[in-house]
C-alpha cells in the first residue's frame, strides 16, 4: 500500500505531465483537503521529493492560501556534464537523486541506473569521510561523462 506521501508525489507528477510547459501552480490547502492531510504534509513532499537534484524547482508564496509553483527543469546531457564537472564531493543521497533524474529524463537506461547506483553506495566506497564523498564525486563524473557524451564521440 502506498503511503500518503507517495500518493501526493504521484498526483503532483501527474499534474506536471499534463502541463504543456512543465509548470503547475497549486494551493497547499487544496491538496491537503484532497488527500485529507495537514498542509505541512504537502510541504514535506514538495521539499523532499521535488528538489533541484531531482529536476524540480519549487517556489512558494506567502499568504494567499499557500500558493506554490512547481517547475520541472529541462536538462540536456551537456548541461549535466558541465554541472557535475565542478563537484568536489557528493553524498550518497544527492548522487542517487541525480541518477534517478537522469533515468526519468531517459538520459540513461535502467541497467545504467542500476550500475551507477551500485557504485555510489557507501558500503561499496568503504572509506572514511570526507574522502568517500570526494571519491564518489570523481566516479560519478567519470561515469556520466562517458555515458552522456555525444554518440559520435564514442
């Protein structure tokens, strides 16, 4: 059985998929009423599941019933490579979020997602911090640069 957070996330993703420009405006109170939950549950889902690492930008407005704008970011392969090239370190959660975003955007296959995710796990990179996060960043950069480079460069 899906949790209320999963249901809220699925609903917001559905709204974004129906949107022509990848932007929706929602009211926290309306969503809370729809899912019979407190408005802070909506905020929790937005802040944890609709992050820039996952390909979203959330903009809130004070007053006016808690209006919130959710934008789905568009990212091309070259932009991703440029964004990760400057990473000096990255924790497991952020790395896995980036990998998931790439999969959802169909930049990588399910098998590539599984391989990348396995290589990012802290039990695989069995060294202490902060070296582990630095090593993870270098591995992620190398693997994504290879996977996302233009086909003619292969």
